[in-house]
C-alpha cells in the first residue's frame, strides 16, 4: 500500500481519505466491524468488485450486503460457481458453458455428455453443493493471458469456454478458483463459500449454446441460495403464495381478460369485469390529472415512419417494433410510443412562456414486438395502453414540475398500499447509447438529484439505466408478498425539444427551448393490472372491485325488495348484482365468495319486514344486520375514501 491518498465517497455523500491500494474489506472494517462481517462485495464507480481487490484512485463506493441488489448479485454469482464445483465432483466429465446470476438466483449451462440429468438428480447435487460450500473456500482471482487460458480449456476439451475466450483480448481475461474448481470469470465473488448456507435447485431446462438452435443443447440447472435456511423457507413460501396469486389464473377465474389465438398472441381482450377494473383505474388517474392541470388528448394507433425517425425511436428500438406498412407512397408504423405525437401537438401552435407548463396526458395504446416465449398474460403483451403524460416547461419551472410528478406518482402507489423504492437512472460512459448534448445530460441529472435531496427521498443511483434521451426517476414498488416491480417513471428530456425543434416565446420576446418531462405512474394498464391482481390476490378494495355488492334474496318473496335496494345502490354509482336464482342461500354465498365480491347482502323475511339487510364481508363472514340506509352510508364512505381491505 502506497503513501498516496485517495478520496472514497460513501453512499450518504460523505467522503473519507484512504491510502491508495486500500481494499473494500478494509473500508468496511473502518466503518464498523459489523459491516465487515456481513459484507459480500463492493461497488466501485458503478462496477461490483471483490472485497479484497485494491482501489487505487478516487471512487464512489457502496459496501454490498445480502440486503442489497449488488450483494445478492455477488452471492448468486458465487453460488453458480459452487454449483459447478459440486457437479464437477459428481460428474467429472461434465463441461461447463455459462453460469450467470439472474433476478432470483442463478443458472449454469452444462454439457453432461451421454448422462441424462433429471429432477431426481437435483437432491444429490444440492447435498454435494452444501458439502463444498462448508469448505469455506475463498474465491481467488487471477489474471491470465489469452494463450494460457485457451491452453487450459483446450487440454480439458471444453469447447464452450474456448469459444468464449476466442472473443476476448489479452488483459481482459481472469480466472477464479475456489476449492477444486476453476472458471473463466470476470467476478465479482463473495469472500468465501461458507457464507452460503441454503440452496434449492428449482428447475431443469434445455438451452442451446449461444442461443443458436444449430448448436448443441446443454442442460440448464436453475437454483437459488441464501445465507440462512430461514430465508430459503420464506422464499419457498412466497413461491407458493405467488402461484395462488398468479394473475393468469385469477384473471380467467374473475373474468378480467382473455387471450384468443384468432385475435393474436399477446393481444389481450378485456372482458366486462376487466373493463370495469381498467376504466375505474383510468378514472382515478384522470381525476387526479384534472386537479393538477393536465389536458387530455387522443392520438392515432399508427404514424408516419418519418415521425419515429425524427424522434429516434426508429432505429433505436427497431428490433422491438413492427415492420413499416406501405400506404400509397409513404410508410407507416404501428405506434411504438405516444411521445412523438404529443410533441407534434405541442408544435401545432405558437407557445408563449405564459402557456407553460403545458401538460398533455393520454391513455394511449402502443405496440411492441415481443418474442412468443416472452409473452405472459397481461404482464408481457404486444399491445398495451400507457398512462402517458408529457409536460413542456421552462428551465425555471423544471424542478417544481418534477416534484409535482413525483408527488402524483407517490400518491398513486400509496392509494394501493404499495411501498416504493426510488432509483435515479443516469447515463454511463457509453456515449453510443445516448442522444443529445452532454451538457444537457449533466444538467438534467444534477436537477433530478437536487429534487430528490430537497424532497428527502431515499434513493439509489443506477448508472447506465437512463433512457436514450434523458435521465429518469424509476419507482420500484413492492407488492403484498415482497416482490419488486419497476413501474412508474419520471424522465427529464433535453433531446426531443431539439429533434422536434420545439420552442416557446420567452418574456424577452425571443424563442427558447422548453424542457420535457415524460411521466407514467402506472406504466401500462395491462402490466399494472396484472400486478394489482397479484398484489390483492383478486380481493380488490371495494372502490376498485368490478362487482362491489351482491344481493342474495333467500326466496322469491324478497326479490322485489332486493331489486329496490339494488337500484338505490346503482343510483349512487355502486356496482351491484342481484342473485335471484332458485338456489339455496348457502350455495349463493359460496358463489359470491368465489367471485371475491366484497359485500353480500342477505335478505330474508325478517330483513324485508324491518327494512334491513344482513351483511357479509368477503373472507370475514357475517358482520351484522344494518338498516339499509346505514349500510348505504358506510359503503359510500368506504368507496369515496378508497379504503384498503384489512389484512
């Protein structure tokens, strides 16, 4: 370690001086011994490093533990290596392809030769995995020449690693060794294998090498690991709960949507109940937008190809767009984005600084190509409706407008009882990924960070996650079983005003460029609905439920009273049905419970005579007998206040 000092900036913005060559572990120890004990890796200027790797220049760092995304990435990356070590001990002739961490766990693609690996083999591999993990082997990093790396794998007959190495250059190749296993790998890794305490190998699949159907099919083993057995048990419970909440299953049972092969894959048809749900969501957001000064517009489902060339969406997103359609002498495209259309609306008139901020909103349907294997219910579709809005403002108005959009987005997710994590998605050093002037980028990123600090938001910064035209604020919600979903965004855009030559006349009577904020709290109606179904397990709050009340007369004698009650409910906007079937009351109640209708009103001879209703709440049962007018008042309050169901 040299006498030269470097400045290390910590996540809270504070900085400390260290000697050049200080490692991540030493930094963790200088903060607290407790942090050092649980540290898994260190993120240095956006890149994840091993804890024992020396830092030789000024850097912004964060120490990664299990409770961080980068920590879990490191943990699962190392677990993939341990899986390979276990397989190597059990199947010495196995050849290894790639083994990356994924969102939940990791996988490794393996050529087992003539061996056929089945689900029955996974328990034995799990047992061997835990044996090698208990050795507490450290992960040793070694830089190696291309020549030596090729020789290493050629001697072992591993054509897959040879293929990977041939695409690398000297100085960019590292090996990692733990125990008896060595792998081609960039890292990072956890300090030692003993940190891994629990494993579940979750699935087997076939995977063509490099995704090429003409190459050999390897066996892909999926797994997930944890630093405690209890965490694995909790995870497995969440998996079972997720199956129960699966929106594809509930969406069918509750009559929300359908996918029809004659209509087309990835093109959902909203059924009556789903349409009520969607329209209620739209009305909720539309009302809030009106309060906040938005003007609603409607734009076509197709547009001239030149529009998307001007915006840069073509060719930036060419792979996810449908081929152009020839119309007379012009080419048109299914609309991939709403924003270019809104920019043309803005430019349709001469704007003054007095007109700004100018806020346009639209529930606009767009179309993106998704591969068939990636389609999934409402969550991954080919046609979807965005709750898009674009705010055109002056530079002086920008920070206040960002604050307003953040407040609206937080209000939306609070209404549904969804905790929110905030990520500031900035650009990285790859200039080819981004458009526009670097000065504008730096200004926009600084302004977003200032707003986040002024609002005292708890946020992380993610270099490289910006869109091509500007930095953004991403809202990651957590649902009822703890899963994270990236939903709403607020994006600052200095690029599109230049591309579309958007201007306004300032107080100096000169033309100026506005700044654009792109905003979509729901993201898309389809994906948000899929998440809502799973968040509530189909047990929606009363204000959102497609059917809010079902009236169940015990006999035909009460049908007229039931219909009168239903009409009073409809008069105040309540969605109500009357079950007049000649069915036992127990059967009617069971059907209403299966439909997840929040309230059931039982009407028999006593209720008819007294002008009352016997009220049942879904999943709770009988909650008492009420005067109908009192029930009406209580229900109206629950809907108006958008109360959440009790757990």
